[in-house]
């Protein structure tokens, strides 16, 4: 196994500061610490208003406050409290120097921080955006599908890791601990935060309120109460004298003993996960598979007659590609085909499998032939097909992708059961629900520690795995965050 030098050069450290790796007795101070002062006369410094101090500095004005924001006020008396989910959230100053740093406040990072704190390690989270977990909140807009209620083995079989995953357990980690945080554990965890859940007919599990924000508020409050610090508008910008951050106060450098990177994948970059980290980690010797869209739509150059069907939901059809199939609903959009049904077969389509649509999945060939053999009378082809297929958008799809239609009923029946799904390729990753690719599992050890960067652990969608929608993504992120957090805590304790 090849280990590169740690990214935090000891030569850069001047003074001892417990908890900050590399700051031995003869070491120089890091140029930035997790230390901030509350401006005089204000009720709360902005979360991004940290004032960096030297390694050994302390301030009587600094309060060892909990830096995480309070949950949204439930009544007027609480309205002075900041809303953790709003822009420019304000909060108390931070004065503690954490032993471990988590970068990225998505579900994977928050779970890593929760685990580190539970293992007795002081931990802080650096987040580039003004508020945490924006993608998690976005996931809640269409109904937060937290997990899927199914036996663990069946559940984890839906998660596929990139190269070399066959040797490992579901998340590519040769350790059962990751898979140990499966659907049952995720449901118990959410209920522990006071969130009521329900299971839909397909086994998908949602909060009763469908939204992410109540869960996130409760979670942030619990993290705050366990001493986890959160610093927003702190953007990690690479390795330089430790970990370099762009902050509202200028450049800061941190040198924690253990770091968990939970920076997300490459979809919806406007929510924070812009994959800017790829170059810095590659330069440090980390093997990274290129990102590709996952759970995405496909571009279609529709003919003019299809315009009237833009926005139409396609229900009651089956999609097939390779070994994947779906009975889920999807939508004809201006740009192509989008929606859950298409996402379920999107990985196979993306990887080159031919797609097909069964426009009459509840009829076998013989039953369909009975419909097609009925006399057409004076009906136009379109109206006749509508009687058979029941739905104008389905007929439109048959005409769009099946023309010229065969006259022979046998051949027409076969076409209706297996209409070629014609597309121009996947939609852009920026529109995808998630991404495939990322840090290869060969590049991490069983604790999700980067082999090239000892002391640096990784979790969540930045790792090279993918899964369909259905709660698999969030559960995978939470499981890997917990696993990386636990391993980082053990690493920290070994170093102490
Ligand atoms: C529209 C939509 C709906 C979804 N619905 C569901 C669903 O219902 N169920 C499900 O299971 N999954 C769903 N997902 C997927 C799920 O939200 C993601 O898989 C999950 O959020 C990934 O978690 P993560 O912690 O790995 O990364 P992210 O949630 O992307 O968090 C990464 C964090 O790192 C921060 N960051 C990035 N770079 C830096 C930097 N340089 N410095 C500091 N911070 C940085 C980002 O700002 C971000 O806050 C949905 C996704 C989308 C887009």
C-alpha cells in the first residue's frame, strides 16, 4: 500500500495548540483557527464573521458558545433566535478549537460530525454556502424520501460502487459497519429526532410532513447541543499550509488532526457541491473517476407535433434498459424525457444499453392482439390507437418513435410492447439528481481514509458509487458519513 506524506507540513507549525495536528512544541501557528469574537454591542456575529486568531490566542470576549444555530423560533418570544436555514443566518461566536474538522454540511458531513461528537471528539464543520444542507432541503421540496423499507441485503444490492466494488460490501467498503446503518437504523435515527415517518406502498419512507426542514432543524439543534461548531461561508480552496479556506475575513489555514471531506458529488452545483475539489485531491495522488450524471433525464429532439405534449405525465407504461426496468411515472418535457420512471433506468441507458417502452405492460401479446384485431371502421389511425392504448401521449410516443407504423397487427403489437426509446444522450449533470464517479474505493482504506492523505477521510456522494432514487442516496450518504466519522474519531484517539 502506497502512502503519501500528509498534506499538513509540520514545518509550517509554530506553537503547540492541542487538537491541531502538526502543531508540535516547535511548530508555527496556523494562520487561522476556529476562533471568532462577537463584535461588541451586537447580539450575535454573523456565522461567517469569524475573526482569525493565532494558535495560542484566546479572548475574554470569546464565549465557548455553541456555534450551531438555533432551530426556527416556534413562538414570538424566540424570534431573536436566528433561523439556521435562512440566508445570512446569525449566531453566536465560536471560540473552541476543534480536534476534528468536517468540510461540507450536507447529510454525509453532518452525520460524520454527529459521530465524531458522540465519540468524544471536539468537531467543527466548515461549509462554503451561507446555510447548511441545501441539497438536502431541495430533496425535501418534492418529498424527502429518506430510505426504503426493505431487508438490508435487498436494500444494499441497489447501491453499486465503481471499480473494485465486487470485493467489498455495498458501499465499496470492506467493512460491515457501513451497511450496518441501513433502512432500519435511518428510520430509528429520524424518529429519534422527533420526526414521524410513513412508508408508501412501494416501501419508500418519508417524513409525515414530506419536508426536510423540520428534520434538519432538529438535527442541527442536536448537533449544537453536543458541541459541534458550524462555520458557514468557509470555502475550502485546497492544500496550502494545511487546509486553505476562503472566508469573509480572507484566507484562513487550518490544520486539524483528523478531517472528514463530505463535499458532495457534481449535480446541482448551485446548491454547493461543485466538485472543485477534484483537482486538489488528484494533485495529492487520489484516484478519482470522472463524474457522470446519475438519475437524470435524456435529451430528445422532439418533432413539432410533440410540442402539445410537453409537460404530459406518462403513466401506465414500463421502461426497460439492460437489466433495469421501471413502471414509474415520467414526463415528456421540452428537452426530452424526465422524471422518476426514466431515472430508474438512466444508469443502464447512460452506459449504452438500448432503451424500450412497453406501452401496454398490463396486456400480454395475445390480449393486445385481440384489441388490435377489432375492426377499425371509420376511425383515424390516431383515434383507433387511442382506443387501444387509452392515452393520447402514449399514442404520440408510438407515432414519434415507431413511425412508419407497421400494417401487420402482429408486428404492431410487438412494437407497442417494445417501442425503441430514442434519445440524444443524458441531460447535463447540473440537472441530474445525483452523480456517478468520484473518489475510487481503491483510494481509501476500510475506514474511508484516503490512502494518499492519512488523517483525511471521505464520505457521501463524493465517493464513487451510485444508486437509484428511492431513499438509497440519502441512506448511503448517512451510512458513509457515520462510518467515516467513526474511523476519524478512532484515528484521532490513536494520534493523541
Ligand atoms: C432535486 C433533488 C432531490 C433529491 N431527492 C432525494 C430523495 O428524496 N432521497 C434521496 O435519497 N436522495 C435525494 N437526492 C440526493 C441527495 O440529496 C444527495 O445524494 C445528498 O444530498 C448528498 O449528500 P452529501 O452530503 O454527500 O453531499 P451534499 O448534500 O451535496 O453536501 C455537500 C456539502 O459540501 C459543501 N461544499 C462543497 N464544496 C465545498 C468547499 N470547497 N468548501 C466547503 N464546503 C463545500 C456544499 O456546499 C454542500 O453543503 C436528491 C437530490 C436532488 C438534487
